[in-house]
C-alpha cells in the first residue's frame, strides 16, 4: 500500500518508497499537522464563544430575566388580582391625598451598576422615601406569597426650604445592575472578563430591556433612565435633578 504526505503548499511526495522508517515518520508528521489544524479550528470557535460571552449575551440574559421574572408581574394588569402599576399609583394618590405627576415606574440603570439601598444617597438627600404602592403577592418557584412592591419617593426641588412642595415619583434601581456591580467586587473565574466589558454589558442590558418594555402592555407605564454616573469633571450625577428633568418634560403643569 502506498501512502502520501503533503505539507500545505508543497507537491505530493511518496514517502513509503523510502522505507518503513521514513514512512512512519511521514505519517506521524501528517497526524501532528492534522491535530494542529483541529486545534486552530477549535481555538477559533472558542474565540467566537468568548466574544459572545464578553458582554452581549450576559447583558441580554439579565434583561430577559429581569423582565420576565419581575417587570411582567408589577407593570401590567393581569385582569384578575393585579390592577397594574398605573392603577396602584392612582389608588395611592387617593389614599395619601397627593399627586404623582408621571404615572410610571422609573428604573435607574447607572453605567457603573451601583445603586445605593436608599436613593437619597444618590441625590444629595433631595430624594426622600415615602410609603410603597400596594404590594403584588405571588407564589413563585416554590416560594409562597412572594412580595413585590414599588417605593414612592418625594423629590425636594428646593432643598427643604419652607413652603416648598415635594414632587412624588415611583422610582427604583434595576437590581441586575447592582448584582453585576457586586460581582465585580470579587475575584471569580470570569470577573476580569466582566470588568473589561462592563460598559458593553450594561449597554446590552439597557438596549434589550428597552425593546422588551416596548410591549403594548408596558410601554406607557415604565421609563428606563440609563445614565453615566460621573460627569466629565468627575462629580457624581444628582439623581434627583435628573428625575426632575424627566418629569418636567412630561408634566410641566406640576411645577
């Protein structure tokens, strides 16, 4: 039997005719070359997978989880027990004798991912927590009567000056962003990858979530607030001012 061995770009050479030893080494070289080609092909596949992992898929996955695991419960009415967030805001206004000028849930998506436990810390204490809206109670993944609720905040436009009137708003941070931020504070196997691609992950989360909440049942009752935490001078953005600007654009008559 005659065997042939060829390097890429060289003519075919009959190796067995030079003896069994030469033929053996020729076959070994061919086998080695084949393995190297397969390794290169696998490396290309791995690189493509890594490129997907580095930002795009992780951000998108968080958005889907947040939407289907939370927002779909609290935003629209289910036609049975949950009246939907707009109706809950109107019931809150009636029971507390206040006005919430923009009847939406504002969701903060900071580029850093950090969201303080109390939003007053991100507003130079011009945001003040008030009572929460009516809770949404659900049995979820084996947990009985899981409580989903949204907090109403008061914005103090004039720094608590006498006679000032606070502006009410329903606002919270996107919890997956805080989870991402907390992951980056530790050293796990993929932490360096996430740190390197944090901005891409957050952007992917926002873009995917924006498409999801454009669903007719949600689009008019939620507003995503995607922002860079620090301005060009390194000063922290005042969340209260940012939210007031959003409200002024939609309900100028409230000022």
